C-alpha cells in the first residue's frame, strides 16, 4: 500500500495531521484505563451508565481518533483522493471532536441537558463535516477499488450512525420525546459496531493484507459484495424493525456469520504469505481476527439466551478485535511515515523504519496487549483483577503514546540536524 512510487508529499498529508489523531487516541486510551480503575466491574453491564461512559470513551475517543488518522493517510494512498488543506480540515475536526467527547462523557455522568446539547452540536458538526468532505472526494473518483468502495460505504454508515446518535442525545437531554428511542438505540449500536468499525477495517484489509504481507488477493465476490451486503442488511434491519420485533435478531445473526467468514478467510490469507517473516503486526491481525470470530460466535449465542457473563466476554472480544487491528496498523503507519516524509524532503540521514519503532518494541506491546485481554477475561470471574486490567490498559496506551512522542522527536531532530542531498528535490518541508 505504501509504495513511494506514485505517492508524493503533494498527495500525503503532513505527518503532524496523522500523528495528532494517534496522539489523541492514545490519550483517550489512558482515560479509558483510568475509568476502568474507577468503575470496576460495573463496566461489564451495559445497563450501567459506567459501561456507557467507557464504551464511548473507547469507540469515540480511541477508535474513531485512530480511524480518522488512518483515513487522512489512506484516502490519498488507497483511493487516490487528494484532500486539499489537510491541516485545516484536521483542525476543523479534531478540536471540536475532542471537546465534544469530553462534554458527552460529562453529560452521561450528570444527565445535564446543556451538556447533551453542547456535545451533540460539537460532535455532529465535526463528524458530519469531515464525512461530507471525504465522501464528496470519494464519490468524484472515476474509478474505484474494492477498498475505496468499502470506505465509501463505511463513511455513509458513519453519517447515519451520527444522525442516530443525535436523536438519542436529544432524547436524553429532554429536547425530544424519543418515541422510537429503543429502536434507534439498537440501530445505533448495530450501525456503529458492524457498519462503521467492522466495515472500515474490512475495507482497509482488502488492500493492506495483500500489500503488507504479500498474500493472494481476496476473492472478487468477497471484496466486491461484502460491504454492500453489510449495508443492505443494516438498512433492512432498521427499516423492518418497526414492523417486526425480531428483525434485528435475524439480521444480527446473518451479519455475524458474514464477519466470521471474513475472519476465517483473512486468517487463511495470512498463512499464504509469500514472505514468511512474521512480525508483531501479523500477530496483531491474527489475534484481532480470532477475537472477531469469538465475538461473532458469542453474538449468535446471545440472540437465543440471556447470558450476562457471555455478554461481558463479547464486549472484551469485540474491543480486543478492534484494538488489535488498530495496533497492527499503527506499527506499520508511523515508522513508514516518519521515514517517508524525511526521505522525501531530501534527508539522506532519515532514520530507517526499524529505527523509528524497533520490531522488538512492537512485539513487547503485543505481549502487553495479550496480557491485558486475558486479565479482562479473568476479571469476569475474579472481580479484583479488573483493576489490574485497568492498570494494564493504561500501560498499553502509555506504551503507544511514547512511540508517537519518540517518532515525532526523531522527525524534528532529523529536520534540525540531518544532512540533505545536494540537489533541489522540489518538496516543501511539511510538518
């Protein structure tokens, strides 16, 4: 995916745009670890406001921040979309986005209408604003790859997800009666987990699995039709749920089966790598895909029986799936971008990718991540272990935070002290 041929700094955003979203995601990850320490095992019951607060800290603060970072970087590379004034657009999104998340968490905790109103305004404008910009550019493309088509569908679903969220926050804030609150809440949950998070990861994987790991391509019937099938199922589930109460159960089972099939297929692709060298990112993908299979299996079981502990495990499985893929992409993107931008600016002293983040450093994070997941699972049965899991969560995101800071310091240090090729390369110094 990241091939310097055909990719220039005119297409790629400044490295600061990507790193700042990674930074905010890591900081919200630290907040999530702190909230686990404060809330304890209350986080495992979706009926508790503590679980709602932690969920939105992870989905908005951590996952959406990381996904914005990936989109700003990958849209020019995967889809050929050139976002004009990327720094200005990042500012337009990030600052109201961060403030909106903090206000939303405060609104959940206090129930104050003014906080719900302020959070809704900031989050609605920032998310829908950047989605509109990205979709406008994507829809103008003359030719689409499977990944660009999937990202288009994922962004559409993010817009729908945000509109559903605005209805819910307006109801919670007392600004609407919320006659369809339960139906919209179920749709918000489904569109968020299956339509935005899972679909975006799937769409990106169509390109990066083959390019990063030199695997056979996905079958065309998967890469072409899986995003559309997920979109169709989600829209059908929402539309028919007002007529038949069991619609979401059927739709959820079908989606779960599709996602399990995708996970098994991708795991198979990873065993067919032409370059057998295994690094931490391969294992992050394997762990994430395995957790997706477990999560979707649990999702199917939960449709037929009330199992609180299995539901708690399902939260852990799906969160672990998402974060595993996020970490896998992080350890590919950050070292490459640091080297690429410096090399493109003419610094022959630009650090190699393994000097930005050493493969052993990424592997250590994999062990931290696995220990965190196992500790969370054990804490479902042994309650005090949840505090250990909270500490490990903080450690995990702190580890990532340091890699971001280290990469940025190395980037700035090379710009200040590095030696350039003695020729005019015609590239501006973007930071």
